């Protein structure tokens, strides 16, 4: 990236300027990635310029803690700054569309957390803006960070190499329990106007993206069901109605002929952050659980029956995706590393002028499936997924 003090002056090289919008859970995870990525990977020079949030005192404290040079409360002003080249959107979903479209229009590269938006219409608007910006060399990416788990990246490689043969069916279950207690308080994630949906958009988006990513496939038909087990929760001004789902189920038919089952819940007592993925082909199978993210189970069905069985691959070798940058063999990595890998890939795509993945178009495809699950659940029907 180049910049000049005056249009008539020749451009001079400078580090890419980064602004992050949002400093809570995702803002902290993304900030950690920006702070550490250059220590482990060869990436273009950049600077953590500004962290944006609504509470001036709180965002200033977070900026100092997370390594940002300054803080601000007005994202609209920040995205117009000449020293900002990348906008990382970690704000809640209801803000994604407005910020992303404005940032892309201002010529900034955009990374946005999943799901792409709260509504299908917003997601389509964002995707159109991304396509227009891409024609001018402006890149965009959605943050499905679990694609950057080395074990899942290895799973993708094994499937692409044909080690599983023809994939017949996939099981993806993302289970958490942070809402299992009926007295857990209301948050913005439990209101449809701010969250869009509950477990469906929050964690089913990850599970569905993994199905599409691992298989390189598309969804053609959806049958879904949603359920809210706790309909009211304590709020700041008394009891409030929960207006999103606690859990969701879906059966997905894929273009290849494979079938995927997706189950997600935020009331699965005892499950803290368990994304379980099982892929079954006619020549082999894979098992993964995010709560053991350094391990991949692999069964090679081409071996003699007397030698078959799932074997545990500890995905910590330098030959495995991303891991040559980290620690000696056997020294495991964690959840936070997925965000570092994500930022690394995004920066390299900007440097090379290539479209990073997952693109907004890929995020939109997930959004179509989420929308179909919600409609199917409401109508108790099966829907054909229509993509534009």
C-alpha cells in the first residue's frame, strides 16, 4: 500500500493502517491476532492504528491493553482517514452491513466477523458492495476462523486428495451450554433486532460453512427446525422475552449427492465449545472436535479390515497447515491461533491482490442456507435453496 502527502508527489511506501471496530469478545480475539501475527508469519508491514467503540473510556482502556495506538468512538470518521487501509469489523451483526458497505465504498479492505449480516437482504447488499470494490483492487473476507484450525485444514486436504473417496454424509454438531441456566441474563444475542437469530446465526453458520468448505460443495435443499427452550430471561428492567432460538437442527442435501445433518445448541449442558464434525466416505472417514482442536481422527477403509480403525493424528507437525510458524512438534496451539492465521491469510491476499477466502459470496451462500432453515422451521417444510 502506498500513500503520499499530496496528489502531485510520488507515492511513498508505508505500513498498512488497521482500524478495528468493536472491542468486546471478538474485538479482543482479533486484537490479539493483529498484535501477534507479524511475530510468527512473514506478512506485509502494518500498524494497529485505532480501536473503535461506543464507550470512550472503555474503548480507550481496551486500546491501550490490546496494542492499538489510539481509540475513537465514531467509526464513520475513522473509515474516511487516509492512514486507514483495513477495517476489521468485530461489532454485532446488526451493524455489519452499514459499516462494511461504507468502508468498502471508502476504498478500505474489509474483514468482517460471521455471520455476514443479520438478514439476507443485508448480506446481498454487502456482497454487491464487495464485488464492486474488488474491481478496484479492494479485498474483503468474512471471518469463519475455524477454517484456520490446522486439523480442519488438514481434513480439507485429505478430502481434496480423495482419501475418503466419495463422501456420503456429514454430521456437524456445534454445542455450547452458556444458556443452559434458565436464569442466565438477557444479552443482545437474545434479541432478534440485534442478533438476527440465536444459535442458528451464531454457531450454525460455522457448522454450515465447514460442510461447504470441507466438501467444496453447495446446498440444494434444506429441512430445518428451531426451538427456544427458555422463553424469558432476567433483564436490567425486569423479565424480558427471548426472541431468538436456543437450538437449531437442519438436514442439508448437497449438489454432490451427499447429505449433511447440522445440530447446534447453546443449552447443551456440559458442552462448552464443542464443534464436532464427522465426514463419512466410501474409502475413509474423519472425526474432529473443537474441544480437542489439535487432533484429527482418520480411518483409512482401503486397508485390510484387520488393520482398520480410527487413528489419532496429532496435528502439530511443521508439515501440517500453518504450523511451521509455531512451536516444536507436540507443543499444541489453541483457539486464539485461528484468528492469527486468519489475519495472516487476509494480509497476504491484500499483498498479492488476490481474493481471500471465505469471500463475501461464500458468506452469502451460508446466509441463504440459514434463511432457508429459518423459513423451513416456520413452515414445517423442506425448501430448495436459491442462490443469486
